[in-house]
C-alpha cells in the first residue's frame, strides 16, 4: 500500500518544485495553477529513484500525477512517468484522495458561483 505524506522532504523540494512548474506550464493543467499537497512513497525518491509521485490540487480538482525528474547540470529534465499510471488507467487510486485540509476554501468558492452544490460521500471518499 502506498505511503502518502503531506510533508515534502527538504531534499526533494527542488525536484518537486520543478515538476510542478513543468506541469503548470503543460496543457494537462488546463490553465489552473496546481500546488503539491502530498507525496507518495517519498522514501523511494530519496533512495535514488527519478520518479516522483505527487498529489496536486488546482482549480476544482486534485490529482495524483507521476513524473520522472532527472537532474541535468543545474536544470531538471521532466516527463510524465507513464509506467506508474498505466495499471490504474486514467483514474487515481481511491485511497489517494487529497489529505485533510486541501480544499478548505473550495466550498466557499463553489457556492459563490452556483445556487446549489451537492456533496456526495461514498465510503469515506468524496
């Protein structure tokens, strides 16, 4: 089972920042500004793996995204790590819902745009 942490280890912060900046500049961000709210299996990345598995939130959505981040001189080469996402298809694992507190102002934003908001809770997931 994956280990999700809300705290990004200091050693990984430059790689995480580079991955988020790259993602925000891509079409996948759909003009939303994403920020990292968690990391999956940070120990693997700390032990030398180039893969980062991040939980990122932006706009009205939170997603689990996997990146290959390779250090090149003073820059990073970044791409999506398709091999990690492949077993799940296009959907993130249910147990990787955003950590608590991620969408603290989400309901206020949505209520200001809509007359009615329906929240659906299913087996502890939202």
